[in-house]
C-alpha cells in the first residue's frame, strides 16, 4: 500500500510541488521563447515530453550496463538521438510548427530538465518508476508552458488556440506587449510570485 | 583494464545503435520532407498565377515561368518571381504572379511562421487579405501608394512595411518582365540520338568531326574525327540580348580556338529587333569569331578585334559575352577524355 | 563585405540579443547574475568557449558531416564536441594557466549545458555563414551576452537591499527587472533600416 502511494508521488510531485519550471527554475528558455501562442506552446511541450519520457525509460533500462565514469556522454547520446528523431518527424509531419519553433527543437537537447532527470532519477530507479517520473515532470512542464501560451495568446491576439473569444477590444486593440520578450519575462515573474505566495509556504524558495 | 574495455565497448554499442536508428528515421522522413517542400512551393506558385498549370524554374528560387498546359511546353501564361525588400525589421519575402497581359495576378507574402519579421499588429498586417488583395490585377503604373498617385492604400502606422512591399514588387517587375517575351529554347537533341539537321550544323561548327557525343544534355557535345580522336566540343549558350535570349552554338577546338559559331534565326526563336539586332546573323559578323581565342573576345572599342554592329551594340556585346561565358564554363570538357559520370 | 560583417555583429550584439530577444541562455543568466564578479567570470568563459565551439563545429559540419552525408548526426555531434571541448579547455587551463583557471574554472562545467553555445553553433549553420561571418557572429553574441549579464548583475546587487514584498523576492523581481531591460532592447528592433 505504502509503495503504491510512493509511486503515485513520483507522478504528482512533478506537476506542482516539484514543477520543473516554476519551482526548480530550469528549462526557462523554451518556456519563454515558444509560448507566444497556445498551439506553439503545446507543440513544444509535447516534443519535450516525448524526449524526456523516452530518454528516462531507455536510461533506466540500461542503467546496470553503463559504466559510472562515462554515464554523462552516454546520456547525452541517448537524449540527442531522441531529439533528432523529434526534429525530423516534426519537419516531415508538422512543417508549420517546425518553422515557428526553429532552433528550439534541436535545443531540447540542452534542456536541463531532461539531463537533470536522467542523472538524478532514471539512473537509480526502475523502468516503470522512471516512466512515471518522466510523465509527471512532463505534465508539469506542459502545464506551465501551456498556461503561458494561453495567457499570452489571449492578451495579444484575443484568441486561444486560434479561436477568437472574449471582449472585442482585445481583438481591435490587442496588448501587443505580451508577444514580445518583455511580456514573457513579466508573465513568468508574476506566475512565480503567485507560486511563492500560495503554493510554497516555507521560506526556502529563495 | 576490464572496466576500460567495457567502457569502450558500451560506448561504441550505444553510438552504433543511435547512429543506425537516426539513419533509419532520416531516410523515412527525408522523402516526406522533400515532397512537403516542393508541394508547398507549387501551391504558392499556383496561388499567385492561377492560370498556369505547370511551372518551370528559370532562376533558382527567384523566377519561374508558368505554362497553360501541364507539361511546361505550351503557351506561356506568365511569370512568378520572388523578391525580398527590406521592411521594418528584416526582409519581406514576396511571391508575385505576373501575367502575359502585364498585370500582377496575385501576390503571396510569407507569414510570420515562414520568416517574416515585421511587428505583429502593425507591419505584420501586410499579410492580411485586405492589404494583399489590393494588388490583384494591377499594372506596374497602378502599383504605388495612394499618396504617390497609385491605387494601393498603405496600412496605418505601418508605412515602412507597406512601402517596402510596393517598391519590392515594382523593382521585381522591372527586373524580370523581359522573361515574359522570350520563349525558352526548344530542346533539339535527346540524350544519345542527335537529329540530322543538328548533325549538319555541328559539322559546319567543328570541321573534320564526323561523330558527336552528348556530354551535357542539350548543352555540350564532344566531336570525334574519323579515327575516333576527340577534336573539340560544341556548346550551346543563350545570353540575354536586347529583345530576349540569343541561342548560339559554338564549335571550340582542342587547340582552344573558336572554329565557327551559329546563331539561331528568328524562325528558331531569335527575338532581336528586325534589321538592327538581327544583323548579328550577318555572315561578316559571324566570320569575325573564326580562330579566335578566349583572350581575343573583345569589341574594338575595348581594344579587341571584334567589330560591333553599328546600332546594335547590345546584341553584339551579348553574343560576345555569351561565348566567353560558355568557354569559361565548358572548356574543362576539352581536357577530360572520359565522360563525367552523370 | 565590411558592411555586411558590421551588420552581423550589430545584429548579434544588440538587435537580436541572445538573452533578451531570443531567450537563449537564460539558466546561467538568472543563475550567476547575482554579483558583478561572477557575471564577469561567466561572460569571459562564454566568450572563450563560444568562439572555440563555433570554429570546431563549423569545421566538423562542413568538412565531415556534410561530405559524408551525415547531417542527421548534427545534434549529437555538436553537443558531444562542445562537452569534450569544455573538458579539454578545463584540463588545459588547470595545467598551464593557473590564474586563468582559478578565475574561470568554476564556470566551465556550467557551460556545457548553456544552450547559448549550442544555439550559436546551430544558427551559423542555419544562416549559411562562412567561417569569418560565423566568427563575427559568435563574438557579437558573446559580447551581447556579457553586456546584458553584467548590466543585470548590477541591478540585482541593488535589488538585494531593496524593500520588496516577500512573494516577489528572488526570482520574480529578477524576471520583472529583466522584462524592463528587455523593453529597452526592444527599441533597437528598427535599427536595421538605418544600416541599409
């Protein structure tokens, strides 16, 4: 019973309490750069999640054969393999999304979330747990990047996922500021302050 | 020692698996990616020039000619060209369909996803239908902003971007409209069989040659004498004259001298002005090129031996430059005895 | 040609500033911009490694991957080249340049996962730059990184002592300050028009 609760914790931890972006503060670059519209943000979130979950599973599967001293290069090779797969598949089947995300697709390889989870979790746990951990962290990542995408698209274009909703003035006089880099920085600052105020009650968030 | 060996082996195994997997993914997706790119281009080309059924690329990534049939051989209906004028934040890629009636058919402006960098909400509004469709069926003279007496109203607060689009299209028309006039040169020879008229012409271009071999399809042939020794090449070049392309055949011997040249007649597609530009067909003009070397190819005004035709300097110069360019490009085929693998 | 190089430099340095306009390299930006000294150290290390990495990956790509038709190994190769390059530089400095090592040493391992380095090596390939243009681009980018991180560390040193509400202390106020600095950089966007 206890074990089951523990396992569930691997999954749920990543979503809020150990949210990679807003609590651990890693993976900021794609979060800010690709959250201009909700669709782009979701695309980036799914691409990163695919790499994170797959590399977690593979690294966990081969962890007993990997010599300790060269584990980092091996992690990097595995991660970059999955990144390249995503790169080509996206180019072939989602060319519009690929053009928007641009250089950020190959840059998934240096997303600290992925290497961080490989080193801190997948290398020491079994396949199923690593899968749950990867899934949890992915959901946390998608949650934040998706939320940013929705807010930024709504304020700057008056639409969400390309569908116009809400007051007319947002469409005729949109808040263009949110599209630009300063808008992204401001929004993530406010989200982080929100998390600090209501989710993390302790003094340790500094 | 054992751990070191295992280290190397495990690293190699991982690398091989990764590389193999990626090679597989690459081959599977490559075809799809290539198809994606050509289909996308074709879609944009037919959007800006709806009357055309097929397109032929004339200048890579810049100019296409549209034909009314699907084989790119029939009647020309217009051209599509690409320009990239500077807007507010970077170049604005525009495709323009320009019909044979000298009217712009439609324009296509790349979206932000395709590399347009204009400010969202301001400059980016040039991609909106309201602005774009103003260009449909407009002539060169009408494509000006309303404040300059034209028919295009600029986008409020985005004059720089609007102006860039207008000027880009105007300069594109100026640069490419000449391609509307010229017919592409009909292909005269297939890969291995060369028809009899051509052989007769080739023999006059390269005396002593009895056999010809096609080296580059429709561009370069190598001539052999009766002992099957290579004695020179014949190449085709088509410089731009006053009225259009001038198709020229040049016989160029192994001694690096021009043997003879042949300029296509008006019946064969020459578009120069009758009685002025067409004087380049004159025997006296053509004879001047006999036994000339690359360094001799200069007009008398530039201190060379070739006398230009009075009143047709542009055509004369075009012939000269076309031959020079041809020699520079194809002389390498003199030297090689074996055929380049193609 | 000279005009073109100047344009590449200015674009990389200010107009398309890697941190504030492209959002690349943010992790070290918020991580080490807490004091002026660390900001200087990090900037120097980035300049050094970025230049080396751009040269090596450019040569590897154009003379190894492209001729052999192995472009699909680009991501894996580049990241491994950068990782080993950083290792090598670290060992070399440790052995031969003690003072430089003590100044830069602690920042070097951080650089492997600095996406700014990898991004520049990819961008110069995507933009089809020559080796000279790539060099100028890398220098411009690294200096742009340095400019912003040094400016910003000065702001953050002040923020330490400013009366800020508890929820905004630390990262949130840093993000909001970054937003204001980015707003200033947004003013450079139309600069291209002047040079052309």
